[in-house]
């Protein structure tokens, strides 16, 4: 799949999971929150599509999505992000 197709699928996954996505300008990359009982994902609109994809995948990597249907390429992208997060955490735990 092309990057734009994966990004579109990730955005659709967010909607399927009940999130509203807002692209805004600011001093942040992105994340999820609950605002007035609404599940919200904020993403900096100045980011490249690759970073937008990684931001969405990072959010989904922390969720149990085993029972959620998604295209194999999208699941693989999220799993790759989960592996990067786990590697980063394990490196943070190493003594200096």
C-alpha cells in the first residue's frame, strides 16, 4: 500500500473506533484525549504524512485491536510502531 492509502486507512480506523480527528496548527505533534466525553485525536497539520501516520499508529499501538478488522498492511504498520515503542522503552531502562 502507498503511504497515503495507509494514512487514509488509519484515519478511518480512528473513526471506526469512535474518535474524531482534528488537524490543528500548534507546538505539538499529536495525541489522543477525552474532551467533554468525546474521544479526540489531535494532529499537527504541519506534519508530513509519514509523521501523521506514525502518530496515529503510536496511539493505536497502545490499544487492543485483535478483534478489529483492518487491512494487513495497516495492522503491520501499527505492529511495527508497537515494536519501535517497546524497543525505545527497553533502551530507556538500560543503565548509563
